[in-house]
């Protein structure tokens, strides 16, 4: 008698071949994006590199934005873990103003590391888990640092400053160094919340 493998309650189940295809697609996309650039890599090329049909790629990810989000998943999770449970000042234990400064610096570094993927993924930013987590986090810190402000509005306005389009334009077109952006973020936060 063969043992029966029971699914874990609440855990999504995935066929072995589907999981293998997902991993192959993500590895191929990462390889091609790194080699050729995100904007110069077609979905056809990714499917061919992964050894899957184009239909498999689109059924699995739907579009380039979803594929970019999947590639960003682990780095986004690491960033979120840092501001939820990490050491201060990014994590709990520091005053809200200091945490906002650390958050901005962390997002800027994340954008430098993953900017082109973020640009592809930002078409869906308002409903993506990472952006929602950022918005909730910044809203809570704004409410703590300046209860007289409209925390929701202020959080969204501050997050626009850290958006990949603006940050990458400043870095690549205006040739501002990352240090200048991080110092500018700190000055803005200190002016608003100190």
C-alpha cells in the first residue's frame, strides 16, 4: 500500500511539473534579464530559454509585470522582514522619524539593486502586496510621528518620492549619486517630523 500524502491546510498545492516549470522560467528570466536587460528581453526568449512553451509561460505568469513581481518576491520579503521585525532603526524600537529615514534609505538601495524589474512591475503597484505593506508601514509611522497629519495621504505622497521611476531618473539621467538621494530623503523626513 502506497502512503497517502495529505496537503497541509491552507497551503497552496502545485503539481511537481508545474513547480519545475515555474523554477525554470524564473531562472531563465533572471539569466536573460541580467545578461540582456529587462526591457530588451522578450517573453518568447524567456520561454525558449526555459524550455517551455509560450502558453505555459503566459498561463503561469500572465504578463511581464507578474513575472517581474515573481522575481522580486524574495528581495521584497527580505525588505519587509527588515522593517517589520528587523533591528532598529529600520525595525521596531526607534522613533518614527528615524524609522522613516531608515525605510527610505532601504527602499532606495532596493531600487538601485532591482530598478529595471521594479519599473516593469510598477504598472500594478497599487494592488501588489509589497506596495500595500509599504503603505501600511509608512502610514503607521506617520501617524505616530505627526498625529495631526492625514497619515494615509502623507504616506502615499512620501512613497511617490521613493518610486522607481523618479529614483532611476535621478540616478541615471540626472546622475545624482545614491548618497544624495538618501540624504535628501533624510532631510525631508526630518523637516516634516522633527
